[in-house]
C-alpha cells in the first residue's frame, strides 16, 4: 500500500532567540511544528537555549555582514524570518553618544534590512514567506516616539522598512511589524506587565498567518495599531 510523503516543515529563523521574547517565539513555533533555527550572537548561550528547546542553533550577529553571509550560506533559504534581535541604548537626540546611535541602527534596523534582502527574494521565488519585524510602540509616530532617542528612531526606521517592503511583495509573501508591549525581559525589566510568552503571541500569530492574513501592518495583541 502506497504511503503519502509528508511535506517538509516550514523553516523559521528567529534572531535573538536565546532569551526573552525570542526564546518564547522559538518555543511556540516549534510547538506548532515548524523547524526552528535559533539565532544568537553569543554562541554558548545560543547553543544552550537551542538544546533546551530541541531546535537548531546558529551563530548570527546581525550587525556583522560576514556573520549574515555565513548564516545565509548555511541555511540557503527560510520560509519564516523573525527579526527579533535588538538593543535598547539610552539617551536623548542631543546627548546620546555616537556609539549608541550606531548600535541602535546597526542592530535594530540594518540587521533586519540585511536579513530581508538576504531571504525575501527566495520567498518570492518560492511563492511563500512570512517576515515579522519585532518593533515597539516607541517607534510609532502615533504614540509620540517615546523612549530613548536612539531606540525609538531605530524602531521608527524598522516600521518604515516594514511598510515600504510590503509594497514590493507579491503572492503569499507577507511582512508585518509587532509591538510585544512592555515585557519582563532583561530589556524590559522585572516590573513589566507582560510575560515573554504573552509578548511572543502576536509575533507567532504573524509568523504563521494564513494566505488571507494581513501584510504591511503594525500589530499589538493581534490588533492593528497606528504607525
């Protein structure tokens, strides 16, 4: 009796996956049956986190072009890209040091841009893809661009990238931005009112949207919010 061959699981790459929201996203996607690649800048921490979740680790520093190129060479293509890696430098427009601005934009914006440029063309060729940019309400003009200047402006740029790239996509390839809220992570602190799992929920939802799902939007708690 002939058996039906199972289709391969969707391959998901999650940056900054060794802790916090990224770790929760990796866990949830794996539970949904996706093949998860947990990317981390720290090899040891990435390997340890991947072992806990029984997923594949990969070393990836999104601020380094060579690291991105190496990851692309290893992975070839992905079906789901979650740009979660981020930093939270402090300071005002006039007082934040140049290093804070460079770190914020290299990791929060240019890292996501580089990974989109690396993997989205393949999604378009195959006719399927989901990109989720983990952003923040601090990057929303509608919410006053609150928060430290380097962080909020880099997230505003990430939001703009989401909207602009959405206009270039076709077929069943989607990109959206997610605002997880104030999450109890190393970045958010112990007093935050959202657990990592709750913060990851909207990200996972966007990463697994059906063909009739939205694209080019900004979402918090699965509800659209203004840019």
